[in-house]
C-alpha cells in the first residue's frame, strides 16, 4: 500500500503552497527499479466541505474532488497556508466545521503544516509543548496567540517526529523533500529534487531570513567556492582556501557567505559532509571508517559525533534503520 498524503485545502489557500505536496510527493518513485515508475505516495486534496470549489487567494478557485472524509484515510495530512483562517488566526480556535474535519484524522497520523497552516495545527492543540515554526513575519503573533508552543522564528522547518512545521513558500518544498528523505532515503529525495529543479537539501536549521538571497549586480558571490568545496569534500578544506577561490579576505568571505547562505562556512561544510555520509551509508557497504574518510570527517569518531548531532542516531543505527525500511518496501 502506498503512503497516502491528504492535503487539506481551506478557503483562502495559497495556490503555490497547495501545489507543493503533489509536486514533491507525487513525483517520488522507487530508484531501486529505474524506469518502472513505481510511485511511493498517493496524494489527494480535500476540503472541509463536500466536494466542490475552494477559494484561493488568487483570482481563481480550485475544485476539491474529496470531502473531509478523505482525512480518515491519511497516513500524512498536510495543511498549506491560507489567508482566510478567521478565528483560527484571530482567536486561536477552530471553527466547528474545521474541528469536525480534523476529528476524522486517525491517531498516529503524521501532521504537517506549510507556512501559516501551522495555525491550524496549533489551534487543534497538536503543537502544545512542542517546538514549531511558521513564516518569520507571523512568528511573533503566532507565539502570542499560542504561548504553550516553543516557536523558533529563524529556521526553515522543524521535524518533531509525528508533527512537522515549516516556514513559508520554498521552505515547504524543503520540508516535503525532508520527509521523502526520511521515508525513503537520500537517493529518492535527490531524484525528486533533480526532476523538480530545486536544491536537493537545505537543512531545517538554516536561517529563514537571509540578508542577501540574491547578490547585487556586479558583486562577487561565494558560489564558486561552494562548488569547489563540494568537489573535494573528502579532503581537508580550510576557510582561507575557500576564500582564496573568490579572491576575498577570510573576513569578507565569511560575511558574504553568511549573507548568501544564512549559516557560516563551517556549518555549511558540516551539513554537506553529513549529507555525503548519509548517501554512502544508504547506498554502499563501506565500513564506517571508510565512510568517515570519504565524507571528509577523517575519523569514525568525528563522523559519529556529527551524524548523532544532525540525525539523532549513530551511523550504524542510521544504516540499519534505512536498510530495514528498504527491505520492508
């Protein structure tokens, strides 16, 4: 049975966010049997009312072919952003219609929000005592309205196990790719990203608000240094070596890098090496020592420390868990 993703379209839904789950989950397919087109998810969209039109924030409506009963069939429910949340946004409470719809969700169903869709999860009490995020411009209001939530306004998304929240727009893509990676591994997620023409991985802890997301015309960037580093992750990479690729001082390079990427060069390098290690642990039988060398960590001890910090498990446990999931599929 394919994993079933049900997307809840509320009046005022933002079409871009509404389309993200279908685009990402709908494109995920097995890479173990290339060319077979074996889909890994079924994605359906529903309304809180019987099948029919749902208003968007654009000059058109969408036709939801499923009513709230679809929520009872979901393995994962995704709530995209809406600009017409009414008492959910203003008072932190669900309408009777929305409460009845969410009441159909089975216990244990994974709940996901994109941008201000997090208000719905919060009003349902699903985020009490948990870490969560939303669009940075709504974070203060979100925290005031729901004081029991540990709101982090700076990150792209937060994975708290069975409940996941993201910031706005592109962060919803990052979160859905993260879920595909969590469910089916790096190779499947990278395949989806490649065919969707988006970056395969932005860590959830990366900053939401980057001062200079696009470099000023004629201004040097750190793009070449990042490409250079990615081509030699298994080798020692010093900050001054990266700065030299752009003919910058270390100080200027570090400042420009953080402005463009949202994190420091050292944090970015560690993320890329963890991602390389994940790929090797999933797709090869290399020893942990060899994975450590090929990913640029040098020693198995360093690899274990970084993987444990990033993924919450040791490299051996990560490999065993992923291989077990692959066998079950």
